[in-house]
């Protein structure tokens, strides 16, 4: 081999070795997952409010003997500051450690009364001695807040922190409190500070959207699911036209023909809400013919609570005849 041909052969050898490596099983496999050093714990927490799923992911630093030296220091700085290490932009605190903290919401929510669309957000906090500005950003892949861009903010809200946790919390944590069917208070807790904010959902609209989505799939062919969706709409006085389609489909003799009290009484109730009184009475009579003793008892108590004298009178007359119990002469 002449000297001038050596570079060419080296190039060929490199290409062959590269092809051999690429043919090895797992050459492009992900990096093996191993425990980290445990300095900042990887954490996740979640809560469901109504039909809305809330998920938080963060890295949890420890106080590590720095009590009284956390807030307003380089550990958790006030306001916006240039963090260095290749970052030249003023950034808020990352509200955790390592990668940016993220919050996810499966539906639209309200944060302290301000609307935030469904989605996943990076979560930052601009700390001040007596208030905190919570920041929800579109950039969920950055490292901490080193490359923060204010133009990617979706929402900012201001809250007041509490500085009197009775015991110092060693690890930064996110907690949930005051949970109701349509709201929950999320709080960052670390050392003696607690930074709470209220998350609220529009329970009626989010539930309706969830029902409509479910019934547009396989559940749309399931009579019990159609009846349950129609019942919810009747009870909440929404989406009556579509609900009537659902329950009519479930009771259609050509499509399954469910004739239970629950199905027929729901259908009758929807007709009554829409002003179709004659049709409602006709269907309700059929519902009572298919009712169990407990269902009849429940319906009677419902009429009592509604103080519907005429309907209660007709109901009692019908039940007495069905059970062959003699009634007062005026019933005849």
C-alpha cells in the first residue's frame, strides 16, 4: 500500500466500523435508567377535581441546614435575576430544582380567578418579601428557568405567601387542600413558607364536554351509558335536546329497547322540561309499570318534596290499583 492511499483506506475502515456499530442490537436504545444521586428528589403529585386531572412534576431540593437562608438568597432569589452559566436573561425562581417544574391540566381551569387553558405548563415564581407572582409558561422543556422568555408566559397571577409553617419542611413539596367538587388549593411548601393558589373548574361545562366525548365513542352504543348521560343532563338542566336523543336511542325497540324505570322516567323528565306534557305523562305511566317497589317509593318521595299534589294524587291512585289496595271512594 502506498502512502498516498492510507487516508482513503482509513476512511473506508471508519465507515465499515460505523456500519457494524449501527447494526448492533440496541444501538439507538435509550440510556439505561439508574437511580440518581438523590440530591434533589424527582416527585410527582396529582388530584382530580370533577373530571379535571391536575398533575405536578418537580425536583425537590432540601433545606440541608439552611433555615433562614432560603428565601431572598441565591437559593430562592427575589424577583428576576440573571442566573449565569450561559444564561443572560433575567429569570424568576424555578419553583423546584434541576429541570423546570411543570403543571398539567386536562381541561380549562381558573387560577386565582383567571382563566388558564387546558395543557402543560412550566411553573415559575417571582418571589418578593410579601407577595409572589406565579408564572405559567409554554416552554416546558427548559432547564430550570435559565432560559426563561417572558413572551412565552400564558398567565401571571399574584398571591401572598404564608411564612409561619409550624415545623420546617425539609423537602420542597406540593400539597392539595380544601378539596371540593369544583376547586382545590395547591400549595408549594418549603422550609417555613407556604405559597398557596386556588384552582377552580367549571364543573358543569367540563363534565358535559367529558360526557359528550365519551358518548361519541364506543359508549355511544351502550344503553346504560346513554341513559346515565341523559340523567346527568336532566338533573343539571343542560343539553336537553341531545340528552333526549341519547335516552330515546337507549329505549328504541329496534336498538335494544331498554324499558327500565330509570330510562323511561328520564325520558319523561326531558319531555316535561321541553314542555311536551302529554308525551311526558304517557312515558311516565309506562315507567311506573316497570318500576320496582323501591323505585316507586323514591318517586313518591320526590313528588312529596316537590309538593306536586296533582301528580302525587295520580301516582297514589295508580299504585293502589296496581297493588290492589282499596282507595277512598273519591278515587273512583
